[in-house]
């Protein structure tokens, strides 16, 4: 059963049960109200007549005064009035019913004869109509000398009750119909959004992430539509990054392999008799092999980090010594490119627990990016200082910078702000993960044409122990 049927079925079931209970309660209440009022009116009239008899006709012969009594009792009442002897014989009847009829068969008359007022409801055999009768004893000095009985037809009252009941039932059915229509409309608004989401999800399972879910309402389903659209956009972005990565890596691998292959052919052809050419070819092959090894290492690191299998080998590391070593290693390249390369450090930087090779990988990767994107006569400054509880290392350059729209993505795997630049797009992502495994944080700020600043925040030994515990 679909959601729409379940929703509408639930609404209609609840409302139907509620309306049914209310209908029963209202119909019973209306029936009680009308019948009770009729009974109360007859009871008051019969009680007043019995009191009138006791006050003004005590000691009088009932049979002789019956005609006067009947006129007095029936004067202000539309009900049928009967005067009955203790034997049960009908003495007078305001409707013209002949005398000498016995009324002893009625329970209200029987109760009144023994001195107890009583009522009776039932059908009259002659008319088969419903009647209500109230009987009161007529007493003289505590002795019952007769019975006054007020009788009224309930046909009109019951017809009125039935009409009201029919109106109430009609209103109840109308309420159920309205609720059913509203339930259908409400469920349609819900299931329509769900159908949109399902269609989009089906398209996504087929690989089409360009689908956009229409956000119809500002509710939970609308939020789900936003989430699904955002997920599709991110998957599209990831797919694009993956495709760019494959294209970039293919190009990066092909270039050194082509160079190596070309120099091997050249060396085979002319290298035997030309030692300078042979040495140059070997040097280029060695350099291109290093490039290939570096790319393979990046891919292996990415694979390990993506699967949570990378292992850190922590040991004491003195950052000034590490940075000074990296500076000496990269200074010749900076000199060749005409770039000013400086390292400035506080003297009181403490020894930290870190994986020295991985930290070296991070610093070389970031400085290598600065060297790639900084023009001649530019400047790269590496600084290290120790604010309370942490060590901050910054690598700042005066290079081309990163566009604001690219900044939020540069730490994502495979992302390259400049698709024409060399590299796999994994270096910064791997670096950020390595710093994270050291309980630190890597942040990047940049401005187009002004340069880029990479800040690495590492906790001191005391702060790191508190973080781990």
C-alpha cells in the first residue's frame, strides 16, 4: 500500500471513529433532552392536578365531581387527561374515550393506585403510535380515591428527534467527505515531493547526477531535496575531479615516459661514441625516473590514507633543524629561478613528537608549490614561532595566488586550481591529512596576484598529551 493510501486511510479512519462517537453522543443527548422535557412537563401537570384535588376536593365524591375535575385538569394542557378509579376503571377521558374501560393493565396506573407516581412509555394498540403517560394518585386523608393520568403522543417528538439525528448524520458524513478530500490533497502534496525525490534517486542510480529535485515546500522534504541536490553537485564535482585527475596523471606519466623512451632510442643510436650525450641522457632519465617515483609515492600515500592504513612513526623532532635541512635542499632551485628564499625561526621552539619523514614531505610539498607559482624576483618566507600551547609554521610567497572560488576546494583530493599545472592534485590533500594525524591543522589563505600563505598549527607536547587523553 502506498504512502498516499496509508495517509488518507489513517485520516479517514480516525475521523470516522471520532464522528461516529460524537454522533452517538449527540443523538443520545438530543433524544434524552426532548423526551425528558416532555416527561417533565407531564409530570408537573399531573403533580399540580393531584395537589389541586387534594386542596379543593378532599371529601368530595370523585365520581360526582369527575366532570368538573376533568375540565379543570385539561383546561391548561394539550395532553390527554384521564381520571381513573382505584379499581382501574376509566372514569373520565378528555379525548372522548368511552368510560368503563379498564386501565389496570398499565404499570403507571398500577403504581399510582398504590400511591406511587409513575410513568410509562409504549405503543397504543389502536394507533400503534408511541405515547408517554404519567399517573399521579388522587388522595384524601392519605387514602387513594383515584388516579389522574396525563397521556401525550410521542410521534411528533420522535419525528423531530429523527430529523435532528438525520441532520447530525448528514453533517458527520459531510465532515468525513471534507476530511477525505483534504487528506487526499495533503497526502498528494507529500507524495508528490516524495515521487520527485524517488525519480531523482532512480536517475542517480543510473549515473545521471545532473538531475535537480524541485523544492516545492519549505519543510523536511524541501530540506531533503536541498541535501539531494547538494549531494548530486558534490558527486558531479568529484566525478569531474576524478576525470581531471585521470587526465592529468595520464599526461604526467606520459611525459617522463616519452622523454625516457626518446633518450633511450637516442642513446642506442648515438650514445656509444658520444660520452657527453650519454651522460646527458642518463641524467635526464634519472630525473624523469624521480618524477615518476614521486607521482607513484603520492598515489600510494593517497591510497593508504583513503583506506585508513597509513602509519605514523612518531619520534622526537627538532623543527628548526628539519626546516634548516629543507632550506639547504631547496635553496639551489630557488636561486636558479631567481626567487628569494628565507627561513626565520624563534630560538625557543621545543622538540615535538612527530613523524620526521612525513613532516618533511609536507614542508617540501608546500614549498615546491610556492616555487612552481612564484615568478622570478619573487619571495618565499618560511617562519616558525611558538604562541602558547602550539607551534605555528607559515610558508608565505608572492606568487600568482589562488582564486577565492578555488580556496575551499584546494585541500580536496584530485583538485587542481590550474589544470595546466604539473602534479596530481593530491599533494595538499595528503599534507592536510598528515598534519591532522599529528593532531594539528593546515589552513590556506590567498589573494589573486598577491600570493599565498599556508599556516600549519601543531600542538606542543603538553597540549598534544591533553588532546590524546
